[in-house]
């Protein structure tokens, strides 16, 4: 075989390989890595883990203990770093009795306790205490919360806006802690 003939055969083989490779790539490009309309939903990862991927790239993961007495919520930012960890202690009805809130470096920030109505079982109060600085009432010597939320319900039993009190001077509760309480309303394990 002459060199020009070999060169043409090699070029033909490379062209055919390029076409088949290009067809494979175009097949891959037709697959979408995520849907056009983003919908946050819980993904089940085993019986005790639920994951929610948020539109901004962050994610929330709930893990519960096999005995249903502990629930851990971890939130990752868009950079993949843990932003917050909340550990809930649950009662037999799977309602939180208390929680501890940590930052992404696992430093304890706040302790929270929850109170329920003895007659209806509904959430009535949430008390948040600063874990970094002990604050006590000088008259009683008892630890005082930095925020208290009282939950109210209408005649049909629907939750209304809570009453929020903060004891940090110069700012309102929303500025200090945000507009939502720590109660895990998005708990994927609770029906």
C-alpha cells in the first residue's frame, strides 16, 4: 500500500470513529441532569434518612434514631460546608421536647425547650436559651430565655401567628433570630 492510500484509510477510520463518538455524545446531551421545573421534595435514603435538595444548591438532611427518640437536622450551604446542626429529643408521639442548635463547626449556640397543652397536645410555647452565656433572673436565680414564642390557635384548631418575645436589648426577635421558630415543621418522618 502506498502512503497516500494508507493515509486515506486512516482518515476514513478516524472519521467513522468520530461520527460514532459524536452520536454517543449527542445522545448524552439529550439527557437532562435535572428537570426544567425545580421542585423541592424529600428523597428517601433508607428508613431513617431523608434529604431535601434546595434550588439554590444547599441541602437539608434529617436522620432519626432507630428508636424514634432523636432527630438530627443538618443543613449544608451551596459551598458544601455544614452551616447548622440541630439535635431534637422527641417524646413517644415523635414531638420535640427539646433541641440543641450548633453552628457548622459543632459549637453549641442555643438550647430550646418546647411546651405542649395537657388537654389538646398542641405546641404552646418554645423557649430558647443562649448556651454561650448563662443569663439568670436576679430575683429568682433561674436561667432566663433569650426568646420565647407562644403559639395560638383559632376556634377551628388552626395555628395562628405566634407571639414572639425577645430579651435582647435594641433589636426585635426577627432581627436576632429570624421569623420562624425552631420547631421542625418540615420533619419528613412525621405524617
